[in-house]
């Protein structure tokens, strides 16, 4: 790979750290932007810069001398109660990243967005990468901010500043130190804290290490102004709950809740999250997402590079 300097924002996140490990394995010359140090970075051959995407001055310092910036820092929320914070980090933070890239002469920005930024399609229609992102066509507050940020990144591309967007589905796998929403769900099942299953819905899950490989490939071979889906297989909610329970040595739940009852109970869970401060997992938004079409196509990604030989 090109051994010019790369910078990773959001390096302590699930996908961010997977990318750091991928760069490390490749012997890359890279720097990480972190808000504070952590033992997870011990032994890694990387430079460290301190700051965050809401601080433009720290970005300019972190991006100095960089050829490529991988922008992964973001706030994820499956509820709708943190709209101001979501916008500050996901939208304004991304605008700060773009401005700092241009000021520092960065030649390529790879922005890791989300499939939640895409307009959902009905039935089982094949979902391909959009040419334009429309926040008004997206339901969740999180998805709206990622859609707005994605469009801004595409619009910011110039002859000497290439921009590419990665759209991963739900990431699972190692390095989930901060415990993502998917990771928290898996842990709940493993600990026997999910006594019921669901008789509806499912989602598309992808190995976080494959996403990391795709992100690097996008910097090397992705086309400017294009988006690339990196997705895996669709697994029903009941299948994933039963699989994790079995692998954890627990009995699979016998009771399967229908959609209507789940939506009745979801507001109670949202109230609990609000009072306790716990990371929302079971919300009306997350339940509706389970019913969305997640038949994503990754043909564009496969046409430009191959993750699995």
C-alpha cells in the first residue's frame, strides 16, 4: 500500500480500532486522533494526536502532513433523544474534518457513514449505493445526520481532494471495547438477559474486519464521489438470538414476541434508558429498523476490489 501518512479519526471505536489493526498489520504509516489515551493502543506503531472532530484546531494539527484521512468518529444512537449531540458530532464534526483536510492539503478523505443514511426500500428490493443522500427520506435522527454528512462529503470533492464513502451494515466481531448497540445486544443474550425472542424482522450483519479491509481498499482503489456498501448476510432476529444463546451454553427463549406487542413495550424500555442513562438498544426506532428491507448489494465494491480472494 502507499506508505504516505494516513490519519484515523474515531480510532477507539469498534470499526475505528479494526481499521487501526488492519493498518498496523500492513505496516502503514499512520496517526490516530483520540480524545484521551488508552491501553488498547499500547504496542502499536502509530503517532497519536489528541483532540476531536468538534475542535477544528485539533484537526488541523492531526492532519498536518497527511495524504489520506479516514473519518470514522461519530455518535451512534438508535433512539431520537440526542438530536443536538448527533448533529454536533456527525454533521458539524464532518464539516470540520473536510475543512481541515482542505486546509492541510489532504488528497483523499474516506468517510465511513452507515446504511442508515440510505432511503429504505419496500419489500425485498435490491438496495444499491445512492448517488444522492436525502435526510428527509430517512427515519431515525442518527440516519438523518449521517445522510446530511454523507452528502456534504460528496459535494466537497474537488480535483485535488478525492472523497469516498463507505456504507457498512451492522458490524460484529472483535475490538468492540466501547460496546456498540449490536455488541450490547449480544452481551444481553449471553448473560441470559433476553428471555424472549422475536417472531419478526432481522438485519444484515458484517464482520468488522472485512469492513476495515474495505475501508483501506477504498483509499487505494475507490472512485472519488462514489459510495460503497460493505455488507454481509441477512439474519433473522430469532436466528441471531438463538445462535448466540446456543454458543453461550444457554437455552434459546421459548417465547417469541410479535411486532405489535414489541412496539407497545418499546416506550417503557425507552423510559428506562432515559432514567438509567444506559445505552438504548430496544427502542421504537430499533424495532422498526428490524422490519426494514436490508437486501443490500455490494456489487460495486466487489467490482473494484475483492476482500475475500
